C-alpha cells in the first residue's frame, strides 16, 4: 500500500495504473469525514494488497491536481485504471459499501478480453466475440459484463443459454432492461409453431417470431406491429410484449427503436 501524497502524480498514479488499479483518496487535514474514511481505505488496501493500491492526495498541498480531476467535495475517491478515472465516489461511505463498489468497478483479470470482445461485437464479428466471452466466463463465471454481452449475442440463436446467462445479472440495475427483455423473448423463441394459439393473426405472428430468431429486430418490429393492428390480444398480448422487449434491448436512442416507436404507439 502506498499512502502518502505523491510528489509525482504522473508516476504514482497514472503510470502505476497501467499495471494495477490505483485508488486515489483526495482529502484535507481539516475535513472530519476524510479522517473517518482514511483508516477504512487503508484497511481495505491492506486486505486487497496485490489487487489495487491506495494513494492519498492532500488537496491543500496539491490544489492543481484536485482541480484537474474535478474534485469539488471531499473526501473524493477516484479509481484509476490504464491512466483514466473509471469510477469514483464522494463522502465517507461505510466499509461494506466501499467493498460492494470495488467489487462492481474494479477491472477483472480478463478485462482486456472483454474489451476485445466489445470491439469484435461492434465490427459485427459475433463468432469471435462469443469465443472470447465464453473464454472469460469459463475462468471468471460471475463476470457480469461478459455475461450481459454474451446474452445479447446468444439470445436469438441459443435462447435457452441466454435465459441461463441472465440469471447472473439478477439484482443489477444497469442490466434490468436486458434481463426483463430476455425473459420475454427467450421463451417466445423457444416455442414450437404448434404451441401458437389458433386465430387469424397466427401466421403473421409466427412469421414475426421467425424473423426475430434471425436477429432481424427491424423486421421483427415491423411484423409484430402489423399483428398488433390486426389483433392486439393474440397470444396474450404477445406482440406488444415482444416490441417492448426489443425496444429495451436496443435502447430508446437506437435508430431502429426510433424508426418503429411511433408506429407502435399508434397501433393500439
């Protein structure tokens, strides 16, 4: 653990964070909450030696560093990794709260593979991304970011697997929309045609599900909205639920969501 104010912030924090995460405690001698937080951070740093290191910066002595990194209230704790601030908190949190925060924000040992998978996903190289993410989860089974990414990649081709993966995301607010969407769409994709209810909308609905299974969310939305106009209540309001789930996966700002949102709202 390193607990003194660094003379050379570049070396003590930025350069060190290229090899190991650095937790920087911005504090001041007159700050009572800083005094109560300090021993908690020092205890955690000793307990997690080798996982991250602690560096303390006295804002009275180094106001230019505090200003550069946007410190407006103290204590302010920032986590640096690969030269950048990746998360932070302000105030004297309890030890268990800091533990939970660290568990969530600290880069795992396979973070580089997850980042590579994200690049492959963006490039449309799904097979490569899947291989990387499966490798990560094979070694770090509770890596939630990897689980969320793999869930999206396998939902349409392997819905049973996606349904199991989403269990790893329980209680994670940032993945709540994805979890709910998967629980709606995966069972739908797993159903056989013979399980679909009879009715005039049956064939159009079956076609919409088939389009969705191909990962064509644009086409699936158009088809489900068509079913909504024909028979909103077919399959227990299935088309409306499917559209909402697709919107959740894509996000409200996605161009496909924006393309179909107005038609969806007017369909019933």
